[in-house]
C-alpha cells in the first residue's frame, strides 16, 4: 500500500460507513471488513513510524548557542 496516512484514513472512514449501513449486502461484508482491517493495520504502522520520528527529532541534541 502506498498511501499517505490521510488517504488511508479517508478510505477507512468510507469503509466503516459502508459496513455500518443497514443496507450493506452480506456478500460484500467480509471483503469490506478485510479491507478495513488492512487499512487499520497500515494506519497504526504509519502512526508508529511518525511517533518514532518525532521522538527521535525531539531527543536530538541541539548545539548550544553562545550567549554574549
């Protein structure tokens, strides 16, 4: 999957709406649930990487500025 987090989240939101719709055809329900699970896993992975990157960026030592 090669999506941004926002793209994956939007697709997931649409799938959830479809799954929660009372008019969903049972023949497509399992496929939509599988797609939703894949998108959830993808979003969780992206969030972990983003969290790691932010944590690493914040923990980097910055050079001290000289005060005159």
